[in-house]
C-alpha cells in the first residue's frame, strides 16, 4: 500500500481552502439575514428564481386586471350618476307635459313658462348625455372627441364598445351606448323635448299627449341602460376582488420562495460562526510550525 507524501505546504493550502469556504458560507448567511431574503441573486437558487419570476409575472397580470376593473368601475359610476340625473330630468319634463295637458284653461303665458322650462331641461339633458370620465364621454362610444352629443342634440360619438380586460380572455364593456339610452336623430330624447316645447307653446293637446307617451318610453330606455350598466358594475367589483385576492395569494407564495426564515437563518449563522472560529483555531495550529520547530 502506497501512502502519498503530505507536505506542510499541502496541509496549509488545504486548511486555508476550507477556511475560505467556511468564510464564504458565513458571508452568504449574513447576507440572507441582513436582507431578509433567501434569494439575493439567481445563482443562490436557480429553480427558486425561475419560480419567483413566474409568480411575479402572474402577480403583475393580476394587479393590471385589478386596475382595469377599477377603471371600469369609474366609467360605470359616472354613467350611473348621469343616467340617474337624466331619469329625474325626463320625469320632470313629463310632469310639465302633464300640467300642460291637464289645464285646458291655461293661458299662453303659463304655457310659455312650461315650454321655457322644458327647453332648459333639454339643455340639461344634453349636458348629462355628455358626462365624461377622465375627459372621455361615457356615452360617446370609442370617439376620440370630448362630447357624445352636440348642442343641437345630434349624436357625434362613435358607436363601439369601450372594454376592459378583467381576466385572461375576459373583457367587460365599461361605457354605455348613448343612442340606446338617449336615442338619435328625430327619435332622440332631445328631439322629443323639442317637440314637447313646441306643442306646449302652441297649446297642441295631441302633441302634448304624444310627448307624454314618448317621455314614458324614454324613461324606460334610460332605466334599461342603467340596469345593464349596474349588472356590469357588479361584475367588475367581483373581478376586482378576485384579482386582488389572487395578487395577495401570489405575493404569499413569492414570499415563501424569496424571503428568508429569520429564526432558522439566525441559528444557522450562530452555528457557522462557531464552525468558523473552530476552523480558525485548527488552521492556526496547522500553519504554526516553522523550521525552527523541526530543528529543536
């Protein structure tokens, strides 16, 4: 059996090599404890780094879905408030029409007063139909302009759906069709109010009666549009909550992978400090002998 020759230089080099490895392990443990992270660079845990990157990507998607849902909620909140006000406006116009129809002895002055208020309600309704969210008209479709209806009551928006993606492959319409709620052209709410104003000034009972029927139908269309918007509002709220919950769950999973267990890391650090001190003591004994020690 042949035994290899072991020199003092070999022992010294080996001891220093082991000491350096112990010092490196101690340094990495100190870094984990000071940063509170298990992974400070990809080389610390390549598999964990890959999982963390995937979780971060998923968390970013969920955060974006939540922001999209909140933006949609903002759109529909404005639309709902505008439709609520529009309903009150149309109901007030109908009440004025009923007054004009139920007072056969009403004089021209009284009818003119009713007509003037109807004109004011028409202008108010146009303003409500031009309600905006972040400078975009909520009833204007995909228009790039800032209005859905012009001063004459003509629709100047662009028909189309404004959608927000709230989950993978799922989008929700966040605007309200202006023509569906307020109509367009000769059948719009503005044309109906204009016709009612004319009938009131002229004392046209048939025209006033037709105006009352038209306004009743208009209340129904606005209510239908508001109901549909309310359904989509609830869906967005649920989507926002779902995305927020998913974001938190992914954050917890990411923390499990990336964050250090401080209690365990503290214990590891103490053990490695003891091991390093022992290695220092052993190395000092190995490199201590000199030529004079052998000559004695």
